[in-house]
């Protein structure tokens, strides 16, 4: 199998990187490739061309259960070595080691969430103890309405903890977080404001595709309290997203702006994507997963149909290795850098979509993505790496975090594999 951590000399010789571009062999390679360098080096060969195993008679790649089990075991071993020394929230790797955000940032829920899934899979009580400690560190954020990320923070952590343990402390804290999230509701525009502190004008009309993943916290709160206001806000926001984000071909921009005072649409924009007219792959994955979840929580077929439309676009844009490039409409196409986290999230959404639609095609495609991830994106090539999944991209336009590891990449890889290998157990954790 080709080594995914290609040397600078090999890249230059292949024409994929211009002479003088700085790379580093290892998990955090290609750290200083500029946008200009990559655009100038658009060659006909993808950065990675590892063949996938095809299922007999289907032509589809298939993730072998033993290979998936081995990937989980690798992840568990990595967590046993790394997690006891983690007292904050992993945010991104730098030189293959985790760097941290003290208050959790927007990613703080994924670390305890990963530990809960590790406990679920292994039964190891050490993971539960570490997960509970990480949950406790998030507690102040449940009352802080500074941004929309309360679902990212509290669904993988406190909601999962409640489902697995029955402890009402986790339930009540998650409801607190959902109540805080409703403070960001703009009833005129019928959306949850993504960014900016309440009462400030900056970003007051900004909505992002990521918020689809925060709606399930509201669904949980409605289920637990019987208060329909939570789910009504979630439904209305999803419909606003459906109307203004989803293009005719099923692709989406990262951002859509509204006039916050009158609710009138302004137009698409981007922060993470290549352009307002492109399709940032992780955002597309958030949408597939989020709309499928909203269908499961509400039974509204429009959300299932939207998830299918978005999934079909994403699948049509995948490269042969089934690991998404960071933006499906990048001018570099298949030659651009990857985002393994987009693949892990998409695999989860597709597995869910296969269940709610009864269409095995989505299940097979999810297995193909998982095969690509575990075959070419694990950190097994490095003895330094603290994370599990390599080849993530955090923010390509700002050149912040390219060919690195991300906590949500690790979390959704675990979730996706458990959806395949232990569907009953993961269903309890995330209420499938």
C-alpha cells in the first residue's frame, strides 16, 4: 500500500507540489502548503491513490468487519495511552500532538463523547471515569449563549451520558444548554444565529450549515420536558436552511446571510468553503447527518428528502478513494487536500439514511468511505501521533490546519464503525 505520508521529494517529482513548498513527513504533513502553491500544482494525479477492496459482484468498496474492528482496537489503545494525561479539550494537532482549548471552544463535546463511545465499546470503566470528568469541565458552557455550538458541546457528552447512565444530572444540564440555545432564535428570520454575542450587530444575520447538527439538542429537550417550543424552533430553522442553503443539485454553501431586522435573505457566503458558490465537504456532511436526524425526530418527509438530495450530491463528488476533498468544488478537484473528518461524518449520515429510506445503496457507500478512512487515514504510520484519524483539514481558506487530526474526526470515526459493528449499543447512546 502506498505510504500516505509522502516525502517532499516525491511530491515535487510528481508535479503535485511546486519546488520550495514546505512539507513534513508524518501526520501533520503539508502544513505550510499555500493556496497559491496548491492551485499552481493541480496535476492529474490525486494525492493518494490506494485501491479499495471491491465487494464481489458489486464493484463497491466494502469495509471488512475485521478491518473495522482493528481500527477500533487501534483507537482504544491510543486512547488508553493518551487520555489519562488530557485535562482540557483537544482542538487540533500540531506536529502530531493535541493542542487544547480550555473552555471547550466549539469542539469540547467530542472528547468526552469519544470517551463515552470507548467505554460503550470496551466496557472499560476508566473511560467512563475520564468521560465524566470531561463532562464536568463543560458545565459552565451550558449557560453561555455566546454562539450556536451548544449541540456540538452537549449532545455527544451530556446527552450521551444520560442515555448510557440514566443520571438526571446530565439530562438536566443538557436541557439547560438547549434553553440557552433558544436565546439565539431570531423569530423574524426564523433561524438560529450562528455567531456573535447576543446584542452585538456583527454576524447577527449569519446562518451556517453546521447548525443543523445542533438541532438534535432541542429535540432532546422537547422529548424530555414535553415543551414543543424546542422542537418547533428546530423544525423552523431546518426549513429555513432547506429553503436557502440547498441548491437544485443538492450542494450547499457554508453560510447564508439574512437581514437580522426584517429577516430578508441577503445571499450565500462562506468562511470555510472555497467560495460562496462552492461546496465545503464537511458542511455538506453536517447537512446530510442533520437533516436525517431531523427526519427521525419529526417524521417530516421533507427532511428525509433533503438529506437524500444532499447525500446524492456528496456521493457524486467523491474521489475514487472515497475520502472527501475539503471542498467538492475546489479548482483542484481530486488533487486538493482531503478532509477525513468530512468522510467520517458523512459515513454516519449515510448509515442513518440507509435505515430511514430502506436503500442499501447508502449503506454500501458508507462502507466504502469507512474502508477509505481505515485504509489510508489512520495514524498508524506515526509513533508520535496522539490522535486516531489523520488527513483532516480544519480551515483551508485561512491555511489553518491542513493534513492534521481533529477531535470530531476521531469521534465520528468511532461512531460510524460502531453503527456497523454494534448497532444496538450505539443506538442506545445516540437514540437511533
